[in-house]
């Protein structure tokens, strides 16, 4: 059940990050960007001593991580 919850948060975070950054993607790409962004955001939040609790906190950290991921990929291209 936790894995499905992670995928759902990743899907929503990927969609939100795409909307924020002006990048339209399909469902699978939103899922990939959101899940990788969730891992990246959680790692970076942990480095600065923040913890995300609850749905809103986890979604915010995952979305910020996904936005950062899209930003980094754009700069590398």
C-alpha cells in the first residue's frame, strides 16, 4: 500500500511540476518525474533538517523536488 501511495504522490507531483514549469507531459512521464522528484526532494529536505508529514507536506516536498529536477534537466540541455 505504501508503494501505491508513493506512486500516487509522484503522479500528482509530476503533474503539478509540469504545470508550474510550463511543461506538458504524458501520464508516464509525469509519474517518472514526480517519483524521482519525490526522492530528490526528500533527500534535500533531509539534508537541511526538514521532514514532511501528512499528505500536503509530502506532496509539497515531492513537487519542489520535481520542479528542481525539471530545472536541472533544462539547464543541462
